[in-house]
């Protein structure tokens, strides 16, 4: 390379860097560009090797030209880097100040668990402490698990107790959105040998018209015990233990005779209304009591359907709506607000 060609190459590299540095918009891109010119294997660095082939006078002049190019490129690099770093700093958010500002306004506060989810976790801890396991099942069920195995055959009048939503799948009215969590009991009893102490919770669906105390889509918790020498007294003790642990020892509990095809005898369990404290209000239909769910001794036909000998094993079951528990505990007059995503309400929990 001649001296003139060397000067042209240096000038060309410097010109190209000036043009390219204007287009760089990231620090990483700037570093890579600078390295391609001034790095160990950069275009300007490689030109240093050409100086050794020149005459003494050319070497001196060439070194001065090359050093000046390095200085100008480095100056442009530093200036561009400062600009990019400033832009990056301007884009940063002071999260500490942001969080403090949010916490001043409950409507813009940080996210937290919905009260229904929080209650489910609380109930899980409660029943696990009582020796129950947690089981799960599908929301899309067959007629066998949701009705027939639970002693509710086709055309049985008791099917009118559930406003069923059928799915257009398979044979007509063979697949449905589960109306309760009781099908999980059948799945567990069909796959596990007693003793069984379990709870199952999840979403259920019915063609109900939503009102102050009912929802068409709601969460339910189901409990089941199957073991030897189980009686109605064990059921009553379990319900009293659960309700008083959740609502408080001052809460009154009562069982009223009822009918369910899958239990015999059957009962509805109620607690004293926590909104009117037994005086009577719209939520409790002026009775002073609110029904939480149903319960009873497992019908022998259900045990037989699950290949369990009713002469050897007995059991009890109970189920209730999660939203109803929340309504009572926190004195919520209308269940529908739990599904409306109103932050003014949810921020209280």
C-alpha cells in the first residue's frame, strides 16, 4: 500500500464511521461499530501494519494522521454513548416512587388474590388440618358421573332439582357442565379403596337466574368420608367444626331434614344470618337463617355403584357454595357483586 493509498483508506474509514454512528440507536450496536474500526482487528487498527512499510518521513506523517483519526472516532463514540445512556435513563421508571403512589389510591393498588381464590385456599388449609385430602375432577362431565352413579337415574324426578346445561357432544343429554362437585366423589370411590377422607372444590354450572343469593356459575366445595363405623353423628361433628372454625365459635349451626338421592338420611345445614344476626332480612328471606349446603349419610346404592360393600363401609358427604360462605362471613348483601370486577369492592379484601 502506497502512502497516498494509506491516507485515502484512513479518510474513508473515518468518513464511514461518522455516517454509521448517526444510525446507531443502541449501546450494544455502538460498541460493535466502534470495535469494527478501533478494535484489535478493526479496519483502522489493521492500517497500523502498513506504516512499517513506509519511509521514515511517511511513517511520521502517517502515524499523525492515523492517531488523529483514532481520536476523532473515539470522541464521536463517547458523545454518542452519553446520548444513548441519557435516553435510556429517561425511559426508566422509578418503581419505588410508582408503587408508593399506587398505594395511596386503593383503586390503583397492586394486584392481589380475588376473595374467592383466597377463601378456597383458606378452606383447603382448614380441611387439610382436619385430615382431608384434596381431589379434583373435570368441569365437563358425563351423565353417569353427574347423575346415574349418584343414584339419580334417567327420568328420576330428582333431576329437576338441578337446572342442567347439556353440551352438544355424543348422545343427546349424555355430556353436561357439572351441576355440582359430587361427580368427583364417584371418581375417587371408583379408583381408591376406603378409607377415604377427601374434599373437592371447583366451578359448577346451572341454569339459575342470578339474584342476591344465587349465581348461574358458582364455586362449590364437596366433602366425603367413607370408612368403617361412620355415623350421622360424625357428619354433624364435622360440619360444626368446619363452620365454627371459619365463621367463629359464636355462629349457630342447625341441620334440617331434607332429601337428596345420594344420601339417606339427608339434611340441609344452616348458620345464623351474619347480616341481620337472626332478626330476618332480604338475604335470609326474613328467617334469620341461611342455608349453606346439603349433607347426609352416603346412600348404599352409591357405594354399590363404586364397588364398595355397604355392609363393611359407611360414609357421609356434604357440599356448599363458596360464594355463599363469603357472603355470610363478610356480610355481603348481594352475591352478584363477586362477579362484577368492581375494584371499589374487591380492594377491601
